[in-house]
C-alpha cells in the first residue's frame, strides 16, 4: 500500500496536543479513525478506483500497518483519537515479519487492485533511500480536526529523536498540501513519482537539525 498522508498545520512548539504510543488494544479504533481521515484522499481513491469496498480495504490495511510497525515503538496517537502517526526505524521500512504474517486477509485486496498498486509500489520501493533513516509510513488527522497543530504534535517525538540520533527522516507525500506541510517541518523535496493518470507522490527528505 502506498504511504499517503493527511495534512495539518505545523505546530512549531509541539505542545498543543497530548500524544502517546499506540497500544495494541487501540489499533482497531485507530485504524477506523485513519480510514475516515483518508476518505477523500485522491491517491487512495485512485488506487482502489473508488471501489465500494475501498473504506473496508483501507481500514484493514491500516490495521495491518499498525501491527507491522508496532515493534519499532514509534507509533503515536492523540489522547482524543484525532490523529495518529506510524514510523519505521532504520532498516524496517517494509515492516517486521511478525506483522507481515498477518497480511493474508489483505491478499484479496492486493490481487483485485494489483493493476494500480503494483506499478506505483514498485517505483516507490525502487526509489526508497538506502541510507539509514526514520521512515514515516503513515500520518492521518481526522477531517474535522485539521489545522489545529495535531500533525506537528504527532511527529514531534520522533523528529526530536531523529535530531538527537543524527538520523534523517523520509516520507512519501500524496498531495501538494501534504508536501507543503512536511516542508514546514524541515523536509525537502527529494523527487517525484508520476504515473499516468495518478496523483503525484512527492518524496520528502529531512536532514537532522
């Protein structure tokens, strides 16, 4: 599944919202919230051709991602469940094996949508940086809660760690709005992925401050 991101206004102080690590018991609720956050996402709608089952597939995919990246302990949610961020640690941007073993229920989704998922995912994988980095696999903010600094607050813990550990960070933004948001947090445009008929994916790279 292509990593895409909902946008929000950057909060330079990162103190306006309380965030905490996502607990296993919260994953189903977080996946549901994220699916709703991406309801109108152009890239998601293109990948799934706006199929009637798109929301169910996206929700299952997000729940899978939460499991895949849980061992990294870099996934955060706000205390009011208004947004969530999922990061991967260096060398684990495709997720951990124990999470990938849970991918079987998503097999039908992949087969049905392989015509679109396959080409764009292969191109993103081909261009994924080889340098050790922290990878933002997913960021979503509830539609009615955007532009409140939630996105910045969710990313703050890992970006602070990135600076302390002198690690770069990487994200694939699925819209110009998302790319502009990441730009305000210190990410620079690293490249673009353009497939015929598909929304442009912006490859964003952040050097440690």
